[in-house]
């Protein structure tokens, strides 16, 4: 079985095959296609903001961090507060590092929503699930296995237009973090009135310093048995 895979691996375009991106979503029993593969189709009717390739972003202050360079999408998906949004990855290869899911209130039309204000908040995350940094007990290992991730939209969240941003932070290279974020446009419905407290809001890029111990990590050092995800705490409503 393994020898037959070898020609494929040799033909794969160098690093491109080793990374990944969110390529579709499942929301309220409906599937929403995102951009597919290394060269997304221009003009697709998708809720996803168009990213340009599978390559990682290497610094938390890079402007690409907001939505992997994506600035608009032609459509949006309705989701009831309290329901789940599931992101799907066509491929994902790393098993060390956290998963973080963020929301951004557009307070108006998606067309004028650039995600650049200090209004991002986390609704979900999974960092280290065991006590060994050099292990496969991480949020991103769940995506390696399942190629999908479900997050609940807080039930009390105020309705409106939001960006949802799925971020994988790969830590398999010592002190060389790799960020993989993608965004989609969702319209949250319901009768909630809640918004997160201001101390849980941050800007993206730069939700933390590049030197943050959750970002600049050597998982092979064998020092420490715990890990704190970078950025603010999760708000669950
Ligand atoms: C919804 O997402 C939560 C995580 O936020 C998860 O625990 C739960 O199993 C999900 N439910 C479904 C039906 O996928
Ligand atoms: Cu990679």
C-alpha cells in the first residue's frame, strides 16, 4: 500500500501539499462550498472569503492574518444562535498546535466589513489536551483525524452579520509558528442581546505578540507540561 503512494508524493508540488485550509462548511444541515485546492476558482458563489493558497503565515502581525488575505465573499449563510458551524478541511497534515475559532461583528453590510477593528473574540478553542507538548494531543490533531471542526454559536449572541474565522496554529517546527486562518460570512439569527465584554476583544492581526509563549514555542524542549493558547479567553455567551 505504501509503495503505491510514493509516486504521488514525489509529484506533489513541494510544500503546497503539506499544508491546508478550510475548503467548505456545514451549517444547519446545509453544505456550503468554499474555495477548493491550491488555486481557488474566481467568482464562486461561496460564503468563504477567498484565500490565495495553502501556505502558512509566519507572523501573528502579518496583515494576511485577518482572513488569509480574503476580503469579500458573494454570499452568506444564516445560522441560528446556539447552532453549530462546522468547518471542513480538504487536507491537513500537522498534529501539534491549537485550533481557535473567532467571530467579528460586522455591524452592517459584509461589503464594508474588513475585520480590521478591535472587535474579534474567540468562541472556541482547543490547545494541548494532554501534558506532553511533543505529542499528538492537540486541537489540530483532531482536524488531522476528522478533517472537520464544529463550534457552537453562543446562544445569547446578538443577531447580525459576523465573520467566522477558523485558525490552525501549527507548532511542529521549533520556534517557527505557522498560522492557517480562513473566514466565512454568517448571519446570526435569534433573540439574543449579548456581546462579549471589552476585555475579550482584540485586533487581528496582532492578537498577541510574536514572542507570546503560546506562539514562540519549542515543543521538543521537554520543558513544561502545559500550554496556554495565545489571545483572549473564549467567550461562550
Ligand atoms: C456542536 O459543537 C460543540 C462544540 O462547540 C460540540 O460539543 C457538539 O458536539 C456539536 N454538536 C453537533 C451536533 O455537532
Ligand atoms: Cu504545513
